[in-house]
């Protein structure tokens, strides 16, 4: 069977079952299905230069904002299809932002008053932006007993609760989806991106994609990362492996990783400022059974940027252990 025919069959299956369904049915990677869909949409045999350059630039300008075009120009690396880029231009050299990860809104092990207090701290301490590296919501996994651990059950209830607490921040909020957020999409394959919806409902929210996204601060690239792998015995092992896996030319200046509910700061992993973002959900019974601790708290990070490089970092960790109910 030719490659073209195989891609055509995969694309046909994706039209019937969706990307996840086709990947599972055919036993191929999701990216392979996406590639097949892109191939099917292309006009075979038509060279690119059949369209005048001016026409292509007009289409580009119509499809993307000025900020998105600038981010595309700044970042020449290849990323996952849903990895988006945002730009933030500021005056001076210093910029301060909050990093709140793994809030798991909807879980009874997340105290929403603590999340609200963390956001108010960021307001009072002059944070100009919030970065959220995934798992804003608890999701509905369907695993045994999970329903009894929820304070908000269902898509609408968890979305409303997350919007209610996040809208108190007095600045832009930029977020990616984590594995719990993506349960609504992956379980029903309905294209339900709860974090994208939350961002659209905030006064100044921006969705940066599934599991990873980038923010350019005066040209310095800060990546948000979530992922699906588990924690390790050595706290730094996971973030070291994440950074080790980055291809040449794709490295950010700073990487902020969620998912494993651990906190830490490493000033130089392959010349990357690496931050393990911690969590705002206290230890769950599942974590306790797996002998996994939760580093409950959040970061306020001030960076000094010069010529597109981060030359100073002042990270401040606030622990919420003392606020446990």
C-alpha cells in the first residue's frame, strides 16, 4: 500500500471517529492521524508558488493577530500542533508574574479559599500576569470512587468554579491544559477543551494549548509544561528528563513544569531556568496510597530580561501547608 493511500485511509477513519478514536482503532499515534488529516486537506499536485506571495501574506494577516505573527517570527522551532505562543512586551528590565499549577478545582482536596488567597497575594505583591501550567480542574475520570471526591461534578460546574476564582486576578491569565483538564475531551472525544473555555470567560485570559505553550517576555521565552509521566524518587529527575528531551533549537529560556505536584528551582539545566511549579491540591488518597507527597503552594517569580535573555531570576515560593484544614 502506498503512503498516500494509507494516509487517506487514516484520514477517512478520523472523519468517522475523531483523532483519538482513529488513533486507538488503528493503533497509531495521534500525530500520525493529524498528519493524515492535514494531507487529506491539501490540494495534491498544486505547487505553493501558484499563489502569489502577496496573496499568501494577506491570508496570514487575516488568520493571525499581530501578536501571534510576532510570536511565530520569534520562535522558529517545531512544536506540537496545539502549542501556542503569546507575546508580552513591557517597559524596563524587570517583570513579575505568578505561577499557580495543578489547582484541581472541583476536588475536595483543593480548598478554593486557599486558591483565592494565593491569587490575592499575587495581586498585592504586584504580579503582572498569572501563568497556569495545567490541571486547572479535577475532571471526571470515571475511576472507582472518584465521584465521591468531587465538590463540583461535571464540565459546567467545574468551569464555573474555576472562572469564579480566577477572575479575581487583576491582569492577564495564560494557561495550558493538563491531563485532568483533557479528560473531558479524551473520554468523550467531543473536542471539549475546558481550559480554553475558562480562558475565554476571563476578562483577559489566553489559552496556550495542550500540555505545553510559550510566552515571550520582551523576547525571552518562558515555556509552560504539563505532560503525563509520573513523579520520581529523585525530585529533580523528571524535570531533568523533560529538558534533556528537548531538541536543539527548541529550548526556552525558562521552563515551568506542572503535573507531578512537586516544587523546586534549578537555575541551570542545559542553560534553562527550570521551575517545578508545585500544586494547590492537598494530598489525595490516591497519592497517599502511591506514597506521593504534595508540595502545596505557589510561586511568584521576578525576572530581569535584557536583549531577549533572562539574566536574573528572583523566585519566591509560598507554602500552603500551614493553611491545611
